[in-house]
C-alpha cells in the first residue's frame, strides 16, 4: 500500500536547500555531545537531533532495552540504518558514540556537513561513564571502557573534519572554539557534500 504522505524529496528537487548544511558531533559517551549540541543549536538558531533519542523514538524503547532486545550487531545495524536515512539541514546532529561503526551512517553525516569529534581522554570517559550499567553503551560483553576507547579513537579521528579537545572545557569555551571554525566553513561552502 502506498504511503498517504509522498516523499517530497523525490517529487520536488527544488525543495532541498543547498546552502545550509548540518554539523554533526561524534565522540565517546560522556564527551558532551548532547550538552554541546543543545548549546550550539541554540546559538545558531538551528534544530537539534540527538540520534540516541531518535533511535529510542523509532524503536519504542530505551537504548539499553534496544541493546538487550536486538543484541550488539543488530543494534549497530539499526543505528546505522536510522542515521543513514537522515534528511536534514540547519541541524546540529548529536550522535550516539557507536555511530562510527556504520560506514553508511558516517558517509551520510559527512554528506550533511562538517563532522566534529568531541575528544576526551580515556580517563575522562571512565570518570563520567563509570560502569555504564543501563546506559545502552554499545560494546562487546566483557569489553572494558579502555578497550572500547582504543577501538573507537582512530575511527572518530578518521571521520572528523575537526577535533575539539573537551577535557576541562566548558560548554562556553567549546562554543568559542567551534563557532568561528564552523562559520568559516559555512561561509566558504566547505563541507563534504559541497566540496
């Protein structure tokens, strides 16, 4: 049965704005993606999409419940599918930490605009996340936070257009560093989809 709501992207190519991309925030749990995402969206006057909350809304459960129900591999595929289908502009996208395991998700984030890695040290992750019980942290059984960090760090670096050091960095300090860089990128039209 066809959808009663047609996909306007397919029938209205002029409907897609070409000038205002998104900015995506990636990084480990506890790096401040959601917190900085809210502040950045407010500063820019843009929308905010938190992909963890989007996953919960799409599948009807908490991240931990989804991990428990799907298992790690299917959870990662579900996350990749949801993120790969994002169709946004003028939006700050605060991602889940495991988004970098999905190649089509990372590709889509880069198509949407600049990707910023909010980097914290492994010590900061351990301090902020602790045992991560009930948090919905996507990791293999028995995998320590230190091992997870070592596995993800190079993936974040590879996906990022900017690495923003977040240890001992307030939201205001992060905005002071990020906003001028982002403004220059947007004015020059230098985002991956427009390059």
